[in-house]
């Protein structure tokens, strides 16, 4: 008798785990019967399990607050949500229920903030950290917030931005500076284009900010593109940033915050395990040790976690609509959508996501490639994060197979141009929201149906 897909998974990784378990041959995600969802709404579909967002925020706060407490760290911790990870209203509504602060990255973000304010979901005390390269419109919209009394902190990406703000801001305000980080040795360049050179920061402060009546330098910000990890590279970059912080703090009394950016890790495979608690403890103790050595008051800490906040809430489900045997060893399971547009990171940066069958867990399994519907030969997925191949229940026309990619809730819609023109005009999938009511019962709703032809034709000028 052949081994089943269920046995294969149980032998390869710890299973069941976290949000995943199997009942009656089919996968449950946070207790959601995914096959029932597929029967009700059809595929392809994107779903967001909203309670996971608040749970992630609370977990991170607990880790930081506990580390601060145990280490007798004298600064506090603030959780900002990085809006570009998912700008959807249902995500912003959810994060704001957990009283987070917000971080923006471009001009149109500010229109969202204004809307949230009109709806009473943020107020003038909500901390608004403004990152990103600021052209005139973005700078003006930020300056308008400051002039209207919002708690906005523009983080300068370059020196010219200060000149822009000087012409726009009419009230004293707090500002931050982003430090350009060094890249890992294997990178194609040495230093990130974002932020100011670390050697220039002190003199820039002394020449342009120290005597200003308008601007108080409050925050230093740095963000490591690879994310927060326990690696020599990360600790070196953090040390470099702390070096700048301590030197600056000696001459700049208003400086009291260190924003360590985003990059809290997210699982790409069930085989991965992150010890968030120790990572957080190590970050806080590293900063404390550094400041003690330099005899500098510890900074308040801020994070701007995007992926960590929303990725785990998202799943993307497809049906296998056909199997093409193109030679004796390669079998292509065709999905009913496109990887390029629905999971663009899988195509652009070879990012992996947790992949599991939704049904047929008690069927034998086989090695396959997954193919998307566009005519682009790069529209495929064939390597798992923890094994070099993809294994799924055997294709059987009589028992149609559905598959799910998980932790897909961050960036994929924005990068895939959700709702716009899609490669080969394969429509954006429907979006389903899953929440819990007051009694804890699951409640699903359709946020948006599958994209229709009208919207694409209109954009295309027909
Ligand atoms: C300045 C800044 N903060 C926060 C983030 C969020 O990063 P992540 O989604 O990895 O948490 C990014 C992502 O690019 C960023 O550029």
C-alpha cells in the first residue's frame, strides 16, 4: 500500500501545528473548514483570517514588554504597523483595534490616514511615522498633518527633504533620520539607497537641525532589508546604528527613540521555527549593553512590523484544473490562476510560502510542478522551502484537488496590482474575510468578487 499525503507531511514536519490541522481528509486553518469555503465561494480565492492580526500584535508587545521588564530597560516600546504591507481597510480596521501607531511610505497613504481620522479610527495623538522618499506632494501632505496638530514624525530619507519641510511646516515638530544600512557581502551593492550615510548624520544635525526653532530630532531609524535575524551581519548593523545614536545623543537632548524598522520573520515553511521571544530579548539586551557601555540613556524602541502583522492572516487557494505530463518525470499540475499576479514574490524574488493540499490528505502523493495560467514560462512554482520538490496528493480527475498557500497576507496584492491590469488578463481572485463573532463563531463574508472584464477593459481604454 502506498503512503498517503498525510503520512508524508507528518513524517516531514511537525504536524498538526499552529493554525493547521486535518479533519476528515481535509485541512483546517484556524478552525476554518477550507473545503467548505471552497464549496461556498469557489476558487481561486484569497482569504484573510482577521483575528490573527490582533494576536500577532499582542504577541510582539508581550515579547518586548517582557524583555524590557526583565532587563530593567528604561525605555518603552511602541508597535507601529507598516501600512504598505497591506493597505486594505479591513486590515487597518483590525490593527487599529489593537491601538497600534502607523507608519506610511508615500503620498497616497496620507489620504488613507485622513479617511481613518474622519471615521474616528485614529486621532491626533496617534503616532504617524512617515518614511519613504518624499517628493513635494508627500511632503506637503505630511506638513498639512503637522500644521493641523497631528502627531506626525517625518523621517528624513535625505537632506533635501528638510529644505522642503522648512517651506511647508508652520509649527514645531519632531523629526527622525533614517540611517542607510550596509548590505550583506553577497549583495550587488554595498549600501542601501534609503536613508543618510551614517558618517554624515552628526554633521547634518549640527549644521541644519540643532539651532532650528521648528525641528526637534527625536528618532533614528534603520531597517535591514533581510529582516531581523540572529546573525553577525544583523548585530553589526545594529551596533553601527547604536554608535550613531549614542554619539548624536550626546549633542542632541531631544533624541530619545530608536526605530528598528520591520523585518520580524515569518514562516515560509512548516519546518521553520522562530524563537521570537529570545530574538526580542537579545535585541533589547544588546541595545541596553551598548548604551550602558557608552553611558547613554536607553532609547524608547519602535518597530514597524508589516509582514509579521498581516502575512499569517492570509491564504490563497487554487484548484488543480488539469495535469499535463510533458515527459516521463515532469508532471505539471495547472492551477486556476497565475502565480505571477497572485503571489508575485514567488516569481520575482523566489520567495516560498507554506504550501499544503486542502483535501485528499488520505490519498497517495506524487512529485509535481505547479503551473500558472499565463503564457509566461516563468509562471510556475516547483520548490518548497524545506524540501527541494513539491509533493501533493495524486492527481485524480474524479476527486478534484485544491491547494493552499499560507502566510500570503503581506505585499502580494499590492505587488500583483490587485484589481488592475493582470498579466494575460487573468482576473484577480475573489477575497473572503473570516472573522469571529462575539460568541467566537466563525463568520465569513465576501469582500470582493472575482475581477470582472469591465474594469480591465475600462483601464485599457475600450
Ligand atoms: C521603512 C520600512 N519599515 C518597515 C517595513 C516592513 O517590513 P516587514 O514587512 O519586513 O516587516 C519596510 C518594508 O519594506 C520598510 O521599508
